[in-house]
């Protein structure tokens, strides 16, 4: 594949990155031609405060900028608009920073809703089923929901690029059509 797509799943505890590219570097896990990277952050506690939020964001943006240097297109999971609480505002802040960084790098990105991600896999219900579906469909075993989401986002990008590919199923095309992505 000559068109490289970077899938990004932002979350409060970790950020998952996946690109269909084998030569991304030594610090990335390589599985079946896909390179993965997890930016993991332990939850701060009162006894052991975590790093400042801004320091986390800088690290996330640096990793995304590195990966985006290998990508022709970025597929970014959009906000979960049904989310509530403080976490939603934190995700909106980092989401805005990531979008700004991608725009500054002149990297095109497409937003995919969490619902579309699940529909693409044929999942009804919890996103915790995503890693199992990745193993079942693509024989890629991932121990992180965020990495699994990033893989699905990359697969969505590949389907957007070539919706008539043999690997894209009818219901996957239907999910992308319903979301106005193809």
C-alpha cells in the first residue's frame, strides 16, 4: 500500500496510534505491516500526582507529529458527544490541540465518530469488544482498547481510500456511507 493512513484514538488514560507502514521506528510495535504506539499515562492520585496535563499534551503532540510525518492521511476519532463530566472537557482540550498541530503541519485529517467506528465492525454495545473483533477479523492481537480503536480507524481510512477493495465488506461500506465518509 503506497497510501499511508494514521489512526489516532485519544483518551484520558492513553492515546493509541496505528499506521499501515513497516518502517516507523524501533519504539513501535509492528504487527502484520501495521506499526502501533501507545502513549500511556498513569492516573494521578492525591498521594502520587501525575505529570501536568500540559506535559502530557506535549508528549502526545510530539508522538503524533512523528507518526504524521509518515502519513498521507490521518483518521481521528471524534468526540463522544454523549460523554459527561470533566473528562469530556479534557478530551476536547487535547482534541483541539491535536487538530491545531495537524493543521499547522498541513496534514489532512478526517473525523470518525465512535458510533461509526463500532458500526464499521458490526458491534452493537460496548467498545470493549473492539480488541476481540480486531483479532477475529484481521488476526491482530492487541491488549489495549486504544490501540484496537487506532487500528480500526486506520482500516476505516483504508476503506475510505478504496471503498471497493475486496477487504471492505458491504456493511462496512454502508457504515461509511451513513456517516457521509464515502
